[in-house]
């Protein structure tokens, strides 16, 4: 992946690769239930402000590819205004509440902070520990174009293979790959993601090509030894 900026401003209608690690050498997820609980809290705190295209949770870190939702919707949430289901079809929903990108970034970052805080409090209580669980400032990388967006989605799904947890996407249950492939309802809308690739077949082909490339890379490294 390209160079990221840790404090990249989170703006409306922009896509980002979000990722973070556990503090030190600690794992974030020790049990199957931990993965599910984290995603439940992600849906509660982050899904209202961002559309998710891919995710992957691994024992000591996580990745999300997402797009921050439209500015007017974010502003309505900041003001505590009820958001209708088909918000994108509503016209003149309300006047602009702020032109300050910093305020919007602060609000969205707070949603992530709430996610990490909520999860940490529960994790600490269950496992009888104290202190922070996540690295303080989560990483965010701006995705500048559609080609990079597609690459980021595939990169996130391939991460467990890269780290040696499995040899194939479907062998790792804690990512969005299986849900998207089987078009199951979840954090990721399969139809939206397929459209980004020009269809389901292209989405599959991009992922398969990435596996072949990774296997070739590993083989070349082994031959150097």
C-alpha cells in the first residue's frame, strides 16, 4: 500500500483505508465472540457515517475500506436530526450547519473513538486487564481514485493470506470476502462493491489474480534463500 498519513482529515464523500493495531504485542481478538462483538459495535458507531466496502479482522489488527457519507447527512447527525431511510432521495433536507471540515473530521473520528472505547471497556472487563488496547491514533489512508479503491479492497481481503493465517480467502472467516461472494446481507452491500469492479465476475478475477501474484512473490523469495 502507498504511504499513509496518520492524521489524514476524514472528509465527506471520500474513501479511506482505515487500519490499526493492538497496543504493543497484545491481540485485539482472543475468542470468536470478540470478532462478532467488534463488528456489532462498528455497525453501531461507524456505519451511520460511512459506507463499508471491505473489512478484515485479524488477531492483533484490523482493516476497513470505506467511504464517508455525504456532508448533509453527517451534519444532520452532528445536529441530532433524525435521518430518514432514503436520505439520498430527500431534497432540501436542511440548511448547512457548518463549513468547517475540521468539525466534521472531529465528529467522525469521535465515532471511531467510541467504537474503540466501548470495545476496550468490554474486553478489559472480560479478560481482567486495564489500560488502552488500541494504538492511540488509528491510521487512515486517503484513496484517491477508483483503481486504488479496487486494489485496497483486494489487499484487505488478502491480508490473512499475506500473514500466513490461511491459503485462501474463504478459509478466513473474519473478513467481508465470504459475505460479499455469497451476497449475504451484512456490513457490506455486495451489489455496490460489484459495481466498483464492473460486476461480480470481475471482483472475483481481481481477487484470484492477487492470490496468484502473491504465490509468485513467495516463490521468488524462497528461491533467493
